[in-house]
């Protein structure tokens, strides 16, 4: 069991799919005894990123592969590039195919130099997507330095 790890899950969700993925991640982290703070990008007050051992950023992909402006503003609010960021997002391959599918996730993971590949969820994390979320999260948690 992982304990004392303080995590932030910051996400932007219009359709509810990214929020649902954030909730799934939060539930697992809480079950493992971690402290989880949730932050709705564009709605909640700014956060102090340096207070967290692990930061998850969740987004959808906008207009032909773009990162939503609210997520860009959140990145500017942080003011630096933490080295403990894992990125997840939801998308739909019917809009732009594989080339644009969750492109914002790819861009953010690259921007942060994330240690983990971005998690791409087709629409909702329910059903067959659930194990994909769980496997990705296992990989992230395996690599995280746990405080004593």
C-alpha cells in the first residue's frame, strides 16, 4: 500500500468523459491510501503545484488536435514545468482519426517531458476502456518515488 503520497488531479471536461476518467483515477489513488486533491481547470482557484508528489493533468482534444485554452491557462498558472506530471485524456477517433486522437495528451506529455506515456481513452473510461486506465495507472504508480 502506498501512503502519504500527495496527488493532484487537474482536469478539464466538457462532455463528462475526462471527469469520469479523473474520478476513476482518484478512486484508485484513494483506495491506495493517497491524499488526492481534485481541481477543475477553469473553475477552481489556482493550485500550488510544488505541494504535490504527483500531478495528473486531464484534457480532451479540441478542434483538429488543439489543446483547450483553459488547459494552456492552467499550465501558465503553474509557472514552471514540474517533473512529476502524468497526462491523460479522452477523445474520439471519429473526429480526425488516429492522427488527431487525443493529440492534446501527446502534446502535453511531450511539453512536460513526462516519464509516462499519455493515457488516451476512447470516449468514456467505462467498459473495455477501464482496464486501459488501470494498466496505465499501474505503470505510473510503479515508477513513483514513495515517501518514507
